[in-house]
C-alpha cells in the first residue's frame, strides 16, 4: 500500500472504509463498488484493514468497524462509525467535489 499521507493528500475526496478482516468487509463490497462507480475519477474509494494496519488505526483512533472517513487535501472532512448505504456515501462524498 502507498504511504497513507500520499493517499489522502490529493485535491479530490478520498473515502476510506476501515474494516476488520474479510468477514467484516464482504457485506460492504457491493456498496463500495457502487460508490466507486458512481463517483468515477472525481473521488477515490479505499479499503483499509484495521488488523493489518494497526499503527495507522491507533493513530486515527479507530475504535469500531466499519469507520468511514472522507479526506480532501490531507484533512478530514467527515467521519462516521457504522454501516452506511451507497446513496448516503455518494451524497456525502459529492459535497467535497
């Protein structure tokens, strides 16, 4: 994975789904695919496994999964813990175009 700072330091929104293992992620894969397809190249959608990235998880104080964070230009724009549907995520990311 690229360095985290490089992933979020861009001038378009970056939606990150922090999850814990494939069992946690699988129910959301279709939602994330729909979000990525709807946003196209106007935003990035990234999945990060909290178990495999514990230093980052601790630094960001991720306590529950899923946790969604939207970054733009290296700054957190929005953060929410808990399941979100595709339309909600799409609408949230579009606010930061």
